[in-house]
C-alpha cells in the first residue's frame, strides 16, 4: 500500500490536468463513431480582450461615430463597403469576399442585460451563458455534452485547441478536451512518470483524500485516446497554405481534425489580444488581419473538401469598446458588440439587423438589442439539434441565420 499525495500528482504536469477534463465517452473514438460529410460541425472563435466592434463593422454614414472618434474613426474610403451605411475593417478582405458570396452573416448590438466590464466576469457570463446576476460553474458547450450524452451509446465530443480548458467546455457530467497538438498529447501520454502512476491504480489507501480513482480512470482513457487522435490526425494533410501565426496553426489543426474520422461536433479556439486601450489602430489591424487570414484558409480547405456547408464558424468577444475614443488613441471597456457567423449553409446572410444606435447610449456605451444567448439557442437547436432550453436553463428566442 502507498499514499499518493497531491504533489506527486502535480508532477504529471499538464496532461494530468487534461485528463481531469477528459469526457468518459472519449473511448467511443475507437468505435464506429464518425462524423462524415453531411453532419454539422460548429467552430467557436473567441476574440479575447474585447474587440472594438465599431471599428470592425464601421457605421461610416453616422456623424456621431466620427465626432466621438476624431482620430480613431476609420474613413469610408478605407473601409470595405457592405452597404450605403456600413463597411468592414480594411484588414478583413477575406471576410468581405465571404460576405459578397453570401457566406457571412453579421449580427450587431449583441450583449446581455446589466453588462459587466470586467474581462474575467464578462467572459464567464459568455462562456457559461448565465445572467450577469448568476455565477455558474459549468459552460454552455459542456452542458451540451451532458445533454446529448444522456442515454446514448455513441456521444460526440468537443475539442478546444489550447493547453487549458475554458469554462465554456466544462459540463457537470462531461467535459471537452483541450489539446494543442495531437502529437504532443500522445508523447505526454507515453511519459514514464505518467505510466508509472497508472500502474499504481488500486493501490491507493483510504487515507488519501484526493479524487485519485477518477483520475486514474481518465488517465487510462487519455493514453488510449491520445494514440487514436494522433493516428486519425495523420490521415489528412491540408492542401491550403495556412498562415504561420498561432491562430493559423490552430485553424489548420481544426481543418485536419474535421477531415479526419473523429467524432467532434464542436471546436473552440481563442485569438487575440484585443484589449486596445492605447494605439488601437495598429494593434487591431494586426489582430483582425490574422483572424481574416486564418478563417479564410479554413474556409478554402472546407470548400476543397465539400464540407463548407456542414460547418458554421461563429466569432464573439466578451464585450465591445466604449463609443468615444480615449486620450491614448484607443478605447476602454464597453458593452454590446457584433458577432460573425460564417458558413456555406447559412439561411440568412449579410447584415442581420440595423447598425448600432449611437444616439441613445447608456453612460457612453452601446445598448444591446440581441441577447447573445439567443445566438447560442439558435446554434444548439437548429444546427446541433439539441434541447437548447434545457442546456441554457431557459427559453430564448431563435434567430434565422441557420
């Protein structure tokens, strides 16, 4: 008999943490549980830091916009024209092409009641789909995993392309898996210390208060599943040239996994540092250009394989920015923002609603017109064919973009 304490477990490193996030059903990967063409996939892109929506989708016919942003406002001659009223940031050339072909939908003034301007709190609200007065410990995608797995023998999974798992991916019963690189995941699973710990299963005394039994079980599933993911990951090589940025590499990983025989319905990836309090013009230009390049490459790869109609890519940020520029050539934390929905199977395209109302601000901030949870409800119900009311814990309006 031996006692295995907390410090010993922490020596396993990040893989042990990943194992704790491992859904019990990951072994189903080794069965006939594939997502062939025709099955729906959702890719969620988190724009971390609070992207400035007004300089992303530009209301260039609105004098208030230029009056409140005398040096930060983007001139109409530089914007990529969408309508007589609005245009895209000049860095979004690829997304402009998707808009022109009917593969991009833009929803303005998205937010939630009683908004919070803290990065951490607002991101928790978006990832959990709670009200601002509530604190939930599970995420909307994690609860989707919980709900769709009840009574099923071939559940699907969700993968976050990162080293750590976001709140959005954590359910009560099931959790997504954070994996940055399938090759490194298997290498870690074959680590000597990791395997030594697995050999200790069944040798833990009652004096140990750590949740070691569950950890051993999920660690065992990790070793098996890591090898499977790596092998399936190797079966497809992308044909498009993806950018060498972090987001570009992550999108390439998503593309390869979508084309592989892995039962994944939801992919989650983060991008940015969009917290542009100073020198916003150059900083946002860089981040939006990287976003545009990575999404454009993913879309081309999906089109080449006739999968674009099966995938919806949705972008969000924890909040927008204040309407008025600050003294540092940037913008401070705001409230409502826009969301992009991209896909070959959209039922409604283009600008889905009117431009933000700059005449009726709330203490200098935009007022939201669409609750972001209506977007989630629509994706859950109409795209992933799930019980949105049960997952979101209440009923929200459905939109028409899918």
